[in-house]
């Protein structure tokens, strides 16, 4: 018997006793016929001619000499358990217990010196111990527990039932074991299918690792992101080792074939990487020499005061710098710092010169800000012609004021431009109102509406005279609509004039 079967049997035995409201009691030891244990309050049961109980029933219970072990008092049987037991067995004489099986009676043992109910309950509890183990196994099957050793447990329980040393529904218990046998077979089949599915999944995962490694290795070396790709290749290798260590075994042929592909991909990737970085070292040397030359030119220009020419030369050098291949990161950063330092010297000198010029233009800025305030005071426009004359005077003085600091140039230009835009919009509006074509279209629309209104008034008069309410309503509605249009066009004509 396996350890799990022993633990199941012990737990089930205790569970059966507890379910009857009784504490688990030790099974009485058998004493020789005609002798009584010293100080024993009651005689011990004597087995019948059937085989004695299985040693498993006494697993975990220490054996002691019969003369020194007091017999445990028999638990008080419940009415329900006795009623069930009495269906399958009976007691005769001095504790002789019989089992009814297939309409035959079989002697299962003897428990002398106790009541019939106690003798029957003793052998019924043995049956309950077995059925408790069956119930536990049914629960394990129902909960989809691992099927390992379940069939062995079924075989062991069949052996216990075959010993015929208990009272209960033996055939019912055997039937439950028959059902369990089929269910366990299905569970084993399901577990096998799950294992195969897991194996297929593991094979697909391992294939994915190999395929991705092959894709990385087959990339064009000139377009590979080596840092990212190297990290990913290492990660794939770690994934492979983890799968080898804890994953499902795929079979030697599958694992060998996949490992051969994976190893080849890693070898190819490493060869490409070494070749690429060897060429990169050569390219870095050439790029470093080219950028050293550009730095020398930039440093020679740094002291120039020919601002326009030198700025153009720096733009040319910058374009050449961008077109020159990069050196190694460390070298390229150091080269760029030197090139940028030469530029900073030149542009710093130019900025200082511009700041001095801007200082001279500060007085011009104050004049133009005053002119902006004067121009903004012309808004909103009341008299367009007078505003135009005033704005022209402001423009003349604006030109005479001269340049302003470059940092303020956009702001002051925008301030005057807003007033100029307002005057231009007023001119456009004046032209729209005085446009002869617009006036002509308006007058034509007025004439047509007035004629239509006159006709509708005649129609209304005729309808009222005839008493035709429908026509009266229609004429009034049409007349109201035409009158509304006429009022709107008249307002527009008034604005144009």
C-alpha cells in the first residue's frame, strides 16, 4: 500500500467514526480463546472463520501485549447506523456476527460479552471505514485530482471488501468502485490528453524561440540594432535553458534537432556581429580623421569678425559634419564638443556685438512704441479719411525712427500692423457698400418684392370677398413672408446708401 492510500484509509476511518457522533476508537486486540485480559472490563471480539482484518486497519496504532492493553469501550451505536447495518447482517449467540450477501449468510467474526447492537456496530464500522475511503476517492475524482495511484487505491479497497470481515452493502460499495474504475480511466485519459497538449504547446514555444533566433541571425548586419538584438538573443538563450530545466520533455530527437538549429543561429549571429564591429572600427578611424579636419577649420574661424561670411562658413561646416559618418560614441561625443566649442566662441562674439548694437537702438524702440500707442488710439474708426491721413503721418515718422533691437522687432511691427489691417478692412467695407452693382441688385429685388406684395394684396381682397377661408389663409401667409423679405432688403439698401 502506498503512503497516500494509507493516509486516505486512516482519514476515512476517522471521518466515518466522527460522522456517527463518535470519537475514533482503537480496534480491540484479539485475545486467545478462553483467556481474558487483566483488568479488561469486557471481552474482546473474536474473528470468525473468515480471513482476519487487513493489517492496514491497524496502521499507525502501536501494538501492546494483550495482557497490558485495556479494551476500549465500544462506542454507543446510533439508531440510524444500526438500522442500516441490520439490513446486511445479524448477531447470533455470544456475539457471532453474520453478513448477508447475495441471499447467503457469511460469518464475519465474533464480539463476545457485549450487546448485539455493539457487536453489529463494531463490524459495521469496518464497512464504514471502507466506504469513507471510497467517498474520499470519489471526491478526488470529482475535483480532478491527479490520477496517480488511484487505480491502486481501488484495487486495495476491492481486496478489503473481498475479505468479508465487515457488515454493510458490499455489492453497493463494489458498484461504486466499478464506477470509480471507469471514471479514473477517463481521468487518466484526460490527463494524458492534457499532457500531450502541454507537450505540443511546449514544442511550439521552443520552436518559437528557435524561429526568432533564426530571424535575428538572418538580418542584414548593416541594419541590425546590435545592442537590442544581442540582448534579445541572450534572453532567448535564457528562455531555452529555463524550458530545458523545468519544461515538458519533448523527446530526444525533437530536442536535438531544435537545439542544433538554435545553436547554428547563435553562431551565425555572433559571426556577423564580430565582422560588423571589425568593419566599424575601420570606419570609425576614417570618420575621426574627417571630423578632426572640420574642427581645425571651425577653430580657425572662431576669431573672425566678418559675421556674415563666418556664419555662412559655419553652416557649410555643419552640413559637412552631418554628412560625415559617425565615429564611436565616445570619440564622436568628444569631437562634437570641440567643434561646438569653436562655434560657441564665434557666435558668442557675434551676440556680444549685436547686443551692443541693440543698446544703441533702445531709443528708437521708445519712439516706435509711442507711435504704436498713437496709432491704436485711432480705433475704432469713425471717420475713415481722417484716420487714413493720421496713419500715413505715423508711418512717415516710423521710418524716420530707424531700427529697433532685433528681439523687439516682431512685437513692434505687429502692433502697427493691427491698426493698418483695421484701416484696410474699413476701406473694403466702404467699397462693398458703395458698389454700383450691389446697389442695382438690391433695387431690382425691392421692385420685384413690391410688385409681388401688390399682387398678393389683390388676391387677399378677392378671397375675402369670396369668403374662401383657405385662400385667405394662404394669401396672408405669403404676404407676411414677402413683407419680411422686403423689410430686410430695405435695411440693406439703407446701409449701402
